[in-house]
C-alpha cells in the first residue's frame, strides 16, 4: 500500500470531506491527550477504519507488535502492520512513500529530512517511543559488579587495555580481585542500532575513539571477535573466559548476562536497569524536533542509552488513516508502558511523552 | 500460405524465448555492475579486492565510506576449501561405490537418497546446523581438534559458537550431492570393457579403480570439484546462520568469519543506500568469481563427452 | 600399467594387494554410509523437533502479536510461498519450455550453442546475486513485494526449465515427428499437436522440480520480498513473506518459542518440497515408462 500514489489519489476527491474531518479530529485530539496517561482512549478510537503499514527498526519490533496487538483488539476496524526491516530500510521506505510510517533507531539526518520533504511535499516528524540501553556484558568468573568508565571502555574496545588486571580497570574496582586473563572483545558484525548507540556514546566521551573509530551502525573495529546479532555477541562472551561485549539491555536481562556498571557524568557507577535507562533522559537537553542523542548523562541515569523513533508526515494521509495512526501512537505512548517494561524497554518518561504527543498531533496537520 | 506464416511466427516465438533467457543473464550483469561502479571507482578495484576495512557511510547519494572486500573474500575461500576438503573424498568414494561396487539394485535407491540431500532447502540446513548439528556434533569435534592441535594458529581455541569451521562442514554436506552426481556419471562412463580387461589380467577391484577408472575420469573429476566449488562460494543462507559474522580476518577456523554472500544478507537491511551499493559491488565480485569457475568447469565437463545436464543442474 | 603377472608369482605381494583392496573397498563403502548419516539426521531431527509445534494452529494462523510466546503459525509464509511460486512458474515455465523447443527444433541455429551453455552457467549463479539483480532492476524503482520476489524466483527457475525441457523434448521419437510431417503438418503444427503433448508429462516433471527448487530459496527473497507479518494478497508493494524467510528470521532470533516455530516451518517446507518432487517423479515415470 504505497502511501505516495494510492493515498494521494484517494486524498484528492476527499479533499473537502478530509479537511472537515481533520479539523474535527484536531479538536478532539487535544482533550484526549490531556486526559492523563492512563485514560483508555477507546471513546476517541471507536469507529476507526484504516489499514496502516509501517516498516523499520528491528530493535523495537517486539514491543511495537504487542502494542499493535493490544490497540487493534480495542479498535477492530484498524489493521496495522509493522515490518522489522531495519532502520536503514525503514527510513528509505518512508522517504519513498511506500509505508505510512517509519521506524528508526537513528534519527533522520538533515540530508534525509530534506529528501523526505522534497519527495512528499511536507515535513516529517520524529516521535520517540521507547528507550533502549546498551549493556556492557562480560565473562569473568568470580568478578561481579564490575565498574567501568567511558575511558576504560574505549581503551578496551580499541585494544589498548589487553588484560583484566590492567591498572585502569583496577583503579575503578579497588575491591575486586582481577585476574591476568586476556580480554576478548566481542562486537556486532552486522549493522545495528545497538552499535550506533554504543559507538555514539564512546564517540562523544573519548577523543581517541572519535579519531580512531567514530560512530555509526557499522564501524571498522580495531580489535575483537564479530558476532551476528545480540545472539552472536552473547555467545562470543559466554564461551570465552575474559570476554566482554555490548548487547541490548533487554537481551541482557532476558538472558541473565553479567553486566558492568558504568560511571556517568556525575561519576556515579550506574547499573543498567529499566529505571536507570528511563532516568538517562531526565537531564538531557532535547531539541524542538526531538532528534537527540543521549550524552552527558548525570544523576541516576545510565549513560549508554538511546531512543527509537516512529517517523510520520505532516501531510498527505487521508483522514481515516491519519486518525488511526494518531490514535495508535497516542494509545502506545499513553498506555504502552506496561507492555514495554515487560519486554524490558524503558518508557520515555512523562516530560518527553508530552512533547512526543505534540508531534503526534502534527501528523497531517499541514494538510 | 497461412501455414507458412505460422511456421515463421513459431520460429520467432521460440527464438525470442531463447534470446530472453540470454537477455536475462546479460541484463543481470549490466544492471548490477552499473550500480556497483561508483563504489568500485571510489575505492579502486585493487583496494576493493585486497583491503580489509569495511566502514560504511550513511549517505543517500554519495560514496563516503570505506569498502574493501578482503575479509569476506578470505572467509568465502576458507569455508569453500573446508567444504571441498571434506566433501571431495567422500563424493568420489560414493561415486566409486555406485559405479564399481554397489549392486545395481542398490544403485537406484541410493542415488535417489543422495538427490534428496540436494533437494533440502538451504535454510533447513542452516536451522539444523545452528540448533542441532553444530552444538551436538561439531562442537565436541572442534574442541578435540583445538585441544590437540591448538598450537597451530588455524586450530587455536577457544571454539566460538558461530565459526568458519561449522559453516564449512555444513557446506560440505550441501555440495556433496553435486560432486557425487557428476563423479558417478563420469565413473560410469568409463567403458566396462576396459574394467573387464583389467580384471582379466588379475587386477584387484582397487587396482581397477586406480589404474583404469580414476585416470580416465580425471578431467571430469576436476570439473565436478569446480562445480562444487562454485556452489560452495555462492551458498548464502546456511552459511549466514552458522558463520557468526566478523569484520576482520581471524587465523583460527573456530572463530567467526564472514563470506561475501553472508555479508550481503546479514547487513542488507540496516544499510544506507551507499552501503547497499557497496553490497552490490560485493555481489558482482562473487558473481564474477563463480561465473569464471562455472564456465571453466562446464567446458571441462563438456569435453568429457555429453553428460546429461540434469546432473549439473 | 598393472604388473599382475610378476605379482601373481609372489604370494606375499598378492596378500598385501588383497589387503589394500579390502581396505579401500571398505573406505569406499564407508563413504557411502557417511553420506547417509547427515541425511538421516536432517530429516530425523527436523521431524522430531518440528512435529510437536506442527499443529492445526500453526498451519492455519499467522503470527500472533507476541513473538516471545508460543502459538501462532506460518500461514502467511505458506501463502506467500505459494503465491510467489505460482507467479514465478507463470513467468518462467512458458519461456523456459519455448527456449527448450528452440534448442530441439533449431539445433543448428547460431544461438543454440550459447543458449545451452549459458543456461547451464546460469544454474550456477549464486541465488543471492539473483536477489541483488532484481533489487537493482526492480526494487529500487517499484519497492519490495510479491511480484519482485516472484521475478527473482522465476530467474532461478528459468535455466532449470530450459535444460530439463530440452532433455525431455529430445526424447520424443523422431518417427512421430516424421509421421506428422508426412501427413502434411507444418513444423508449428507438429510441435504444438504432436511433440508437446507427447512430452507433456516430462515437461511437467521438469517444471515441478524447478518450482520445488524455487520454493526452498531464501537469499533472493531477503532482497526482494523482504518481509511481512500477515497474509499479503497485494500483487506488488509493501513486502511479502515466505516459509524460508520466516524460518531464517526465527532461527536466529532470541526467543525459544520462535525457534520451535522455525522447526515446524522447516518440516512444513521440507514436506512441501518433497511432495512436489514425488509428484514430479510420479508424473515423469508415466512418461518414461
């Protein structure tokens, strides 16, 4: 169901009716979001009729699918498909107009936003949905509660710190007995949002890392064993004494991996949990367009975290589609926290939620 | 008159169909090469083939990253070599078994069973390899090997859960039926009269195989091995599931690796447009290698006499 | 070459020759047995692991929304596979058989040699490359979907159909053709009314085997059909799925329930391919026998 062609074709004859419904929708939209996070939005959603297709990031796929399942159970007239094709493909399909909404672990670049606006005739908006954290997992029998900081992590993944009893690690863990075991670094070999969050963190914290490796979904690793997906990295860690690598927090929790605490900007050693991930965004300066990286995390926040976004347009949907998409996103942001937590994703928190909902209201608002 | 026109139309139709088949192949080469060219040009062909850095950029239009295929070409060659090392002796053994030892009544069902091996989809090989064969059978084997021969870098431990060795062994099972079916035909095409002559002067069965059957079949065997090689180089899904994925060359076969084909399916989804173009350049490289091997193999097999195409398809 | 006479007079040498012979024969037989072990293991393990999850729900339902839990099935994959397989057959079989007819009816054409040779070569093109090709040619213009997935499968089928058709058509007795010509039939009439009907069962065999081969392909679909979570009946656009794609994705996933579904899917796919092969061979036997 290519939005570009089909939606525009049906939108033309429906222009008049559409703009009327749109106005009505905006009128009801505002109160429903001020009802408070827990209010069931079924009253607003009754009678919704639409087919929505989205595609993109694989990282939030499990939680999106369950949100879709719960939402469509309340709104049987709506059918929503989300294809976990990867962030790269998600952004491309979104720009090409072959999906109604996109999903991406990395916010769109200026280049991509310009391309989207040019292809579609109006701006795209970013709607953050959940936070993911990246945990540093390790395999060192007898050593629990390891503490690392950004400089130690950078040096380990650059191959400069080669053994576990290196003074840099020992200084961070005065009470631990660190063996002379060789460190075996494990990293993702496929492109992934997890790698992007991890390398963006190191890139911002370590100048040495910035010069040698940089950031991205796929980078050129100076050392270590590559693994396909979280599974590949986890296996490489589990099977090698002395192994260390990074995996999605949800994966680490699900599989009870031993993970390190990481020092944030306040020098606090923070264990990666859903709470500390949610806290990560608390003190963060988030720009108007909601495109942000999480860096300089302080307080009780865990520093290696990032958001994942739904992408949508400010125009071009027919009214039924726009209503359904807005209702779904609103429902997910307001009522989806429990499902997210069960699946080990961190909710984005109330402050950001208000701003995300404001962006939901901009969908189709440009007419 | 009308009928003659019918003949002309008929000839035109079937000729066009033939041209279409060749056209698809030509289009395949042109379309992919055009997309790969910007990448090859920006990297330089030599650097692209031999370098070991793969550092994709995120641009939609330009080529901003570094794309070098060395790691994946190495992984492709090593997995294929492991596969051939294991599959060739067994395949030749089965070929000899079928042509010179097995009772004719055993032959038919046996061939059908080996063909069945070829009919199993590669994703099933991958699933079975990943969740059964590797952990249950190959892991202990690998650990024994690295225990005894670990001082050789090639067999150095530890054994990682996804590795080049696992991919190579499963690949061996997959190319086995291809090499076997050609080897069998080649061996069977040796005239029985020559075998009888050798037996008549008192040669043992092995001596007949060694001095009559094998020498006469040598070009055919070479062709069979090369066809197996071509298949091993291009196999994608089973390898992608087993090899793990790596961005650098590891000396040990018990470490993860990456082949050209597995790299393509593993990273396609998360790639920006420029990186997709780089993957297409990888694909063109793989295609060039396999097509050269295929053409050479088929020329050799063809010279052996007209073996039925069925065996090689 | 064989110094049998001199060896025959030396019993010790004979004994060692016989011993070598026995060892080698043993090895040859062993290799045959060794080859059967993986076959038994693959079929056996797939049946044992696949059967428990292979129930009515698995066959008749699509994914449920929670991937981590058991339940739901691969109906969308089955439909996608059959949909794309049928489209691919419609594209590849007529052209493939026509090209086969060309090879047998006009064997001395300058096109015949290259066509035969490059059809063989095409069977050796890595299937992932076929996917890349369709991506560059079609997906980059019209997006992922059923049709582009079917095109990639059709390209995989095409050379198989061409070569199989030629083999079969060549078996049609020359006498039949000559009789037809003697009755005044033109070439096109002879081919349409005599050659093709005579060869029909064999052509069906070749075509069905090609379909079976295409249904098992995964790599080209990763790059063309991409993915779908529910039953897709759209001809093009929005992605499509297939049994091999679902198996591939869930095999490498982290959820145990997904891996169970993957085994059941593997069993379903294997049965599908085997049933097609058996049908093909049954039809084919009617032709040869």
